C-alpha cells in the first residue's frame, strides 16, 4: 500500500493547478484529503501490527513458560 500512496502523492503534486477548472480544483482537494486519510490509516495499521506482535509474543511466552 505504501507504494500506491507514494505514487498517488507524486501524481497529485505534479498536477498543474493553475490550469484547473473550479470543479477540477475541488476534485483535487478532495483527492488530497482522501490521500491524507489513507496515509493516517496506514500509520494506524502499522501501530496495530506492532501491538499485535507484542501481544502475540507475550501470549507465546505465557504458553511456553506456563504463566511464570
């Protein structure tokens, strides 16, 4: 997903905004807002993966050590 976000960022920031119609400017603004949301969701997803790994390692330790 990170590659897709990076490619989209490149596309959006390479658009010549001076030649856009008002409707296109609105669409570009909406696309940038959606991109920001996707980036934030990816950050949240990464943190959740890290938390899952920690909890999973704790659970494995409890299973192996018998809760000691």
